């Protein structure tokens, strides 16, 4: 039975001090949940309320309509569409966890509640029959370390009600002296920006972004970076700044880009709000499904484009939202090709980045050819700084985990995962290393670490960590299912190589997939990652493992790490992963002789695939990366023994090109032929940059301009590399033909 007076007092205090409360209901949940809602409604009728669930699962809609009787204006949201509403603010958010308990959903949707609001989570059981958790189980086996830690922390954190079977099991009242109250009255400021736009800012931090954004309009190449934890209003501030540009009465073409359209909704929404506030007339271009794709106001033209299209667009300013998720290769391309760049990204939070992206920003800061400014925001826009529920979510999901500096002990050890999730200082260090070395992370990663049963965690002291998934040793029936197009959860590398490369025998071998290997950012590039990897390989050999591999988004630096440690590229995905903004690559290392011919054959096939389809499948891959991959693949012993044979006229054409008689396009057929021969032979005598230019122009069909942007090589130098590489190939091969 709920004590109305006590709960009224908690709601009143939360409202007065602008913080949120969270109520978790497990087991028999209905009575306590609706009783609590009734008390909250008596205190304050929610103007906006949101209910998230999977509506297509049996019984889910029935539960929703029970809540809608209590809150008639309750909006329903399919979890799969949560990205579409992240700019909203609600008094109450109800999360139906009966069918799913997914960290990504929880972390994102809890953030939408304003100060004084209430979050309700309810489920019969957090550990069983959950959609996302079922996806990481194998043979019905899965662990519960993530959920157990979640409940332990829920019992100890202030502001969290925990009900079990309709009985209040725990609640710790929040001490309001921990809060930093938001001053809703902005400090007066003198600026060329219309004061009407400042009136839409909720914090001085947002107003500061408006002021600092004027930096991008000054002369020369400029990069403005806005970083903040989630919920600080960084994207909305940039939207307001874009609306200010309509007052300048100059022609401006502005592109907004982001990993997905919905990442940019706040920028677009506040651009429109700003135009309305300024009384500007504007027109909107929408997609067939109603998305705002373009806005025109006088001489101001703004449109959203996907990153691959946006990077080559000819405009005045480009805004990259959630920039850390785009990937450094694409960001480098954008910074090289655009004069004015605004980067907006989340630091920490459920889709945030950490030190890895800040390290990239330091590189921009040191670039003497660019004027660089970095602006940060700290104050939340929906609730008070120090809000207890934000702290709970950050700690339970480890959204701001950053490892402490430790390097005194470099012993190779295996970490017991049960112990890991029981010792929070150890978990924060290990998980902090895993996420701080990567640009894109999510709370789902923590659940995988805790609940995926078939994994091992190895460390080198407290500075490097490897997360290893056990894969392979498949039965014939499992292999046949893959060959016939059926899925097989938990065996990523055997699945990819069996389905796409059609090598049936690979699946029967037992392997370890290194899901992540990471070193503290402060001690990277000192050999610690390679030392840890060698130790994992030796452990694998002792335990009778047949192969060790990794599957990751291909990046020049990361591919180089694996090649330097003796791993062989065997698969490159046929299409770009838009969510990760890159092409997945698989690398392998044989730990016994039986599997070596299979890995060799896969590598040879990958070489042929790249040479024959670079113009089609891999046109958007950085040519420096393709050069690196080709250098790591194996040569077909048969083809490398063939004599050099192509029409002698090709050599005459190439000779005329080298003498300046004919241009490249006139001899492209001959250059293409000798390029194919070059990459089919083991003697790679060209420099890597020469190879990259050769690949880009001849195999991918890129223009000189785009080769320069892709590689960072000056346009004139690109053509010099092309000529020097063809000269070397001519001297090597044409002597045998003429």
C-alpha cells in the first residue's frame, strides 16, 4: 500500500528542485504502478506523457490501453522508432519492459523527462524472454550479470523507487544540496544576433553557443566543434544559429548531415523555430514520408544530405551532427573539402564518445591550416544539474566510464566476468578501456559484456583489454542452414565466411573472435595492444583453438594493427554499413596447419574480388585502405607463375603517356591491364601512396580531384604519383613484352 503523504512530499520536492524520480516495478506490477500514477496525477496532471513498448507482441497493446485510461493524452511509441522523438520533453515516460529490456532504449528515453517528472519501468521479470537478450544467447544459454548489477544499484541510488510484487522494497530520498539549480534567467548579452533567438535558449550555455558560432563566418578555413553530454541543447543551439543566418541577407548554401536523418531533427526543428521567432518567411521541402529535407528563407538555403552525398556537395557551410559516429576518415574528407565545418557530437551519454574523439579534435587544433574553436556545454536543459536519475543511468550504464591511469603491472590475466560485475571499480576500469579507445559505443555493449556467456575477457595489467567471443565448431546441420540463407546467432565470422564465401569446411573449426581489443588512450602506440594480442594467441594455441580473428569496420590504422600482428584479410563486406559508416572486414590467423590452406584461399579470393569490383562495390573505400588490404592478402601461387602477357600496343601507349604525348584517358586500357598484373604478382615494388593513386584512378575510376580529397595528397602530387608508378611498372613489365 502506497503512503500518499510520503509520495506527495517526494513529488513536491522533485518539482521544487527540478529533478526527476524513477519507479521500477517487478513481478506483480499492476497495483503498485497504477497506485503511484494516481498519486502523481493528484499532485500534477501530466501535460505530455509517453509510453514505449513493442506494440506488435501479443498483449502489449492491451497493457498500453490500461495506462491510456489513466492518462488520456498518453502517446505511444514503438521502441524501434525511439530515435525519431529524442528531441521531445515529457512529464511522464512509461517503459514497458515485459518483452524487452534493452539498455539503448532505456538510456535514451529516460533522458526525455523534465525536472519534476516521473519515469516508470515495469516488467514481470528483467532476465527472461527479452528480445534483445535473446539475440545474444546461444543454445538457450545466457548470463544475468548486467541485470543483477542493475537491480543492486537501483536499491542503493537516491530517487529510485523499487517495487517487487507490488511492495516497495527500497527507496532512498534525494538530498537536494547535491543539485546545481538552473538559473532560467539568461545573463544579458550584447550581440549582432537578434535577442529573440536568445529567448529560445534555456541555459547560458546555449546562448554561449549562439555567440561562439559567429566564429564560423570569419574569413579562412574554420572548424567549430560543439561537444556536450546528451540533453544539453547543443543541436538546438546550432539550429538557432542557422536561423540567424537568414538575417544576413547574403546567399548561403548550408548542408546538414548525420549518421541518420533523425540525428539531425533537433537542428532542423530549432532552425524552423528560430525563423518563426524572427518572423521570417520560409518554404519547406519534404520527402514522401514527411521528413523536412530542405528549408529556404530568402537567400538562405539549408538541406539535409546523407554523409556520402554531403561530403562532395559544393556549399558554404556544412554541419555534421553526431560527428563522432561518422568516422574520422569521412570527417577528414569533409574538413579537406569544405571551408566552413561545424562538428556537433555527444560526449558521454548513450550514443556518446570519449577520449578517442577528443584525441581527433586535438589533431584538428594542431593543424596550422585551420582556425579551430571548441565549445562545450554542461548544464542540462530539462532538469537540474546533479539530477539523481541522470547519475543513476550514467553509473548503471557506465556512460561516462573513463579508465584511471595504471601501468605499473603488465601481467597477462583472464578476468572472471562474475567478479567483474560485482566489483564496480574493476568494471569501470575494464569497460572504460574498451569504450574510450573506440569512437562509437552504446549501453548495449555493457549488456553484451555482462550477459554473453560464450566469451572471455583478457587483460594486460590494467591498461589493455581484449573481449573474446568463442565461435565455430559448428555441426553439419548448422553449416547447411547458413548455406541456405538461415541465420545463426553468435557465430559472426563462421557465418560471414560460410554464407558469402561458400567455403563449407571453415565452420567446423573452433575459433576465437576478438570483439574488441583496446588500450588506454594515454598509452597507445607503445606496443601494449600487440603484446596483449600475442598473449591471447598463445593462450588460444594452448587451448586447442584453430583460428583467431576479428571483424570490424575497416579503418587504415586498425587494419594496419592487425596486419602488423600477422593477421590476414579474408573478407570485405559487399556494401557499406550505414549505421557504422564503413565496410566490415574480417581478418584471420591460423593456429594450426589444417586451417592454413582455407585462410590462404579466402585471402586470394578477396584479392581477386577487390581487383575486379573496386569500381563497383568499393568505389567509396579510401584507396589508401584498399592498398593496405591488398598488401595484406595472399597471392595465388598459380597466377603469379604465369608469364606477363598483354598486347605490346599497351606498352607503346604507356610509353607515349610517360613522354607526355598522350593524356591518361587515351591510354587507360593499357594502364588498367598493367595495373591488374602488378597486383597479381607478389613483388609490390611501388610506394604505398603510389599504389593508392593507381587503385583510385585505374581500379575505382575516381577523378583527380576526388583522389586528392580521399588521400589528403595535393592534386598536382597525385598526378606525379600516377606518372611515377606507371613508369616503374612500365620498366618492370614492358621489357618482357616488347
